[in-house]
């Protein structure tokens, strides 16, 4: 019995050694076939937005639709005059379609009735300019119209950069160069060198506030800040030589 057990252990060890040799051969062959290195490179540039816009609403609440419409139509010229004093031309100001709705009274049981309490009217106005500082200042200052009895509901201003297409091409070149530098640094310890590019895959662009570290698989397109950071990523596979 003991002799059989010893023979079994010898056979088992032989099988293990054989499997290990096969694995080693396969691994070595795989490394030779796939003699490359995958590296991610990145590049960024800080830009200043060259255009902006902000939207705000003139809002009112009146006993009925006619009264609300009449009041807003009276207030629009005052708002336009204010914007022109800020330096905006007629073609920079867009008066959009107004919208409104009724608010109904409730009975003593808290149930809504068919009796109208008042009518709510909203008049959107959009202002655009290539002077982003003027957009920023006016979007804050416009609340002063409240002192004239004009209720204003402002939206956050939005800022854009018009030369992103050209910049993206250059940033991709820089990101690819950065990937090569990183690959060379990684291979330096093994006394290998970076060879030709096997493949390049462009990552999504991240357009973020300058101090932001946010990233997204879908990309980020920040419009909330004047100064932006545009980051490009390139996933590159190099041959090893």
C-alpha cells in the first residue's frame, strides 16, 4: 500500500511539472507575440471663453391673464433700456415666447376648486455677447431691476470657447507624445526602447473649471466658468524594441 502511494505521488509531481513547463512555454510565446506596451497619455490647455449668454425671466402674478400680459408688456421696454445702458445692442437681445398658467383657490378642506386665484406669467429674455465680463457683471446686477418693481428670475450665465475644434487636434498630438514619453520611462529599467505605434484610441475630452479634478466616461463640457481647462487623453499601444 505504501509503495502504491509513493508511486502515485511521483506520477502526480511529474504531471504538475509537465503542466508548469507547458504554461511557461505558452507564456513566453504569448509575450513574444504581444511584444508591446499600452500607455495612456494626456495633455491640457487653459482657455478663456470668448462668448457668453444668460437668460432671465420677467415674472408676474396678477388676478387674470390680461392683467399679467399688460404689466409684462409695460415692463419689457424698461428691461431693454436697462440692457442697452449696459452696452448690449438690439441684435444681442432676444425676447422669447412667454408662458403662463392659472393658480386655483383651495376650499376650507384643502381641495382645489375651479376658481382662479391668480395668473402666473413668465417672459424669458436671452442676452448674448462676446464680452464675457459684461455677461458676468450684468447677470449679477440685473437683480437691481427689482427696485423698479420688476421681478426678475435669472438663470446662471453660460460661457463658451469657439476654437475647441482646432485645439482638440493639437491636444491629441501632445497627448500621444506624452504617452510615448511615459512608455520610454517605463521601458528604461528593462533596457528596452519604444518602437512604432500599433494603435491609438482617442479618449473623451474633459472641459472643466481650472481647479476641477472631475472626469466622466462620457466627457464633461463645462459652461459655468469663463476660464476653462481642456484635457485630451490618448490611449496608445507601442511596439517594444
